């Protein structure tokens, strides 16, 4: 899924099936959007941990942490202990990403 906001192209994906090719997908799936924009971002969540802002092929990719709890599958696989959190992003139509807000979930 893509959103165009001024000079920004913002893509959202789960991040599991795209793998290492995610930075080149936007230019292939949405070439006109890619050509109209200067700042390009992808937000993904598959890994349930923060892998922050890797830039390749003109696209900044971030895998974000997750607010989800630990179910049996995650526990059995050893995916435990990460801080539960949510993210917000503030974009400027002319200048791109200006601020990232992280909110840890405390219980």
C-alpha cells in the first residue's frame, strides 16, 4: 500500500514476503509515484523488532517493533523480551520525514 504526501512516497508492507528486495519494489509497483517524489519510505513490521532506516535504491526502509503480546508460538520460538511499542511519523510535504515518535507500552 502506498500514500503520496507532497514530495513523499510512503509504502507499508508486512515485510515477510518482500525480503531484501523491498527497497526496489516501490519503483516497479508504482513507477509514476516513484518518479514524482523525492523522499521515499517503507514501513514494515514482520520481524517484531526495530531495524531502523536502511536506505537503498532511493528508499528508506524501517522494520518496526510491535505492540503485540507474546503468544505460545512466539514464546516457543524464543521471540520474547522485546519492548512492546507503537510508532508515529511526522512528514513535511516539502522536506520529508521530520520526526519519529515511539511510544513504549507499559503494563
